[in-house]
């Protein structure tokens, strides 16, 4: 069975600085998708960034980028120029290939606080 | 363009009762997934509906059941409620069952007394 582990329950960053959130996963599949979701106190789960396992290039979305290490099964999220609005719970999630359905497997989450 | 909408926002029930939660997917989406998120935890997959059928199910008892309607909206039913069913229930929609990302609603907070 696939698992996702986030080993940092809490992280803190100064406004305008850079922070990296860690995520490791376990799977025997070669084709899969990885996601980072953000959940502010409003509760809505917002997609931050997505990575397809077959792509070697790391995904980027504005201030958000990932470091995808397939052999190490590692998928970290880097937030550059942190803003107060980035404060939230961040979840790493795994989804198998197309024929495995759309089930998302989430990690335990990392609570990010941003200090002004 | 309306996103994923869930109702009600908050619900209080007592042990042994039954509850129905509702979800309308984002416009253009035809697949609905349900997740349970206990306080301080990541969401856990309950099941997924596509073409009005349950396509995939997580490790949840038969007390949890669902339905998808022809307009793609969905219901989650939980019978014989237990204290441990207290959680945030999230609905997510997507197009098809493949690689499209899932979009989440704001959730329904269910409290069991």
C-alpha cells in the first residue's frame, strides 16, 4: 500500500524568506502523480502544485517550486518570498496511475506560520 | 463559474442517528470523491463516484454509503453515527478518473454528541 509521510508537524518562516517543506512517499508503482495542497483556516483544500512522476523537470508555479527525487521517493515544496497569506496547513498527496482511480493519499500535514 | 459546493456547513448529531451530506461538483466535472478529515490529520479517502457508480472505496465500514445523481451531484450517508465519526467531510470533484486534479469544497463539519 502507498503511504505519504510529512515529518515536520510545524514550520515557521520570516516574511520574504524561503522555506522548504518535506514529504516522502512509498510506492511500488512507476507512474503516479504528486501534489501539494494548502488548507487555510477557511478549510478549503487548495491545489498549490502538481508533479507527474514521468516528468524529470521539477514543477514550478510562481513562488512555489518542488524538488522531486524519484529514486529517493522525496517530494519537497519550496516557498520563496514568503507572504503572510501563505500561512496554512500544507498537505502532500499521492495519486496512482490512471487505472488506479482517483484516490488521493495524504500525509499528516505541516502547519506553516509566517512571521511579519 | 461555481466551484465545489457542500451543504450543510456544520451539523450536530447524536450517537446512533443518521446523516446525509450533499455535494455539487464544479461545473464541467463528472467525478466526485469524498474524504474524512479528523482534527489535526490529513484527509482519508472514503469513496469515489463516476457515472453514478461507486468506483473506488477506502477503508471505511458499510455504515458509509453514497450516491451520485444524473447531474453529477452526490450524497454521503452515514448510519448509526459514532463519536469517532466527528470530523470535517470534504467533497472533491474532477473530470474523469484520470490525471486531472481534484478541486475541493469547503467541507461539512460534523459533530457527534
